[in-house]
C-alpha cells in the first residue's frame, strides 16, 4: 500500500505544475472568513488544493483533464462539472470516516454545512468513486427556461411562485463554502458558461445578525412579492 502511494506521489509530481497552469488543480489561496479561517488555524492550510491528499489530487485532476478533452457540448460540460463536484465532496481530507456497524465508509465533506478539520478521514479508491461520479438525473421538458445570476433585491422578472433557500444569518456561510468547489470549477465554468462569473461574491452575500441583515432580507422578499 505504501509503495502504491509513493507511485501516486510520483505521478502527481510530474503533472502538478502543468495541471495548475491548466486549471485542473486549484491555485487559489483560501480567503479568511468565519468558516475558512479555521482551515489555517487548525491545519495550516493556506491554499484550496491542500484540502486534498496526493491520491485525491491525482484522481480529481485526471477527471478534469479528461473532461476538458472529451466534453464538447455545454450539456456534456455541465454534467461533467456536476460529476467532478460530487467526487470532490466525497473525496477530500474533510471526508468524515463513518464507523457505522453496518458498513464503514467515508462520508461526504459536507455531512453538515461546515468545513470540519478531522483527526482522521476516509479516502475512497477510484472504483468507490463510481457511485459519486456516475448518477442519474431525472429530466422533464421545460417549455421556457432562463438562468440568471442576480442579486435577489434587483430581480425584475414576473413569476407566480418563488422558491427560496434563504441564508440563516451567520449560521451557514454559503458564500465561503462555495469556494471549496469554485476553486476547482473556474476553468470548467468559464468554458461551459463564459458569461457567468466564477467568484463567490462574498461582499454581496446577505449575512450577519444585525439590522443590515434584517433590512437585506426584507428588501429581497419585498422585491419578490412586488
């Protein structure tokens, strides 16, 4: 087993710089925040790629390199991004080891909505990632669809129903947690959706426990009601 891991390190070392230049492995520094600062304080991690061991970097980097070569259409690229993100969620140094009596296995990184640094973690072999990467999406034809990335306070479209997932003040820092995936997705997203932004937009997040948070939420739901 140790010899195999040495081979993994050798294979990764040969590819690491090139893959970072091509965007297959993250280069982003972890920005300080309520959720992300603990990564440095508890483990000394300053860059997003440090949340993954060599095997995980090699596997996920390989997925992305082949995705870029094989995915030609926007649909194929979109499905590939979803597969990569599921693989990341189930394959990082934050993947909790589930020691349930029925079947011990690594759990997902986001078993809860936090970046939990662990004493020990689970690392899946390639064949165990199949259930993460390969999945079925039920589809229904939509006569009209429109996807826009907007501040909810300034939406102008008219709808009969609004389905929302509001932030919980400072309880869940969605904007920071999204950077776990965005660090890997930037190159893929820019090619699949060149008109989209690839930042977490921290400064625009509705957050806090003060009157600014309350006002922002009121403004959002007043606008949706109107």
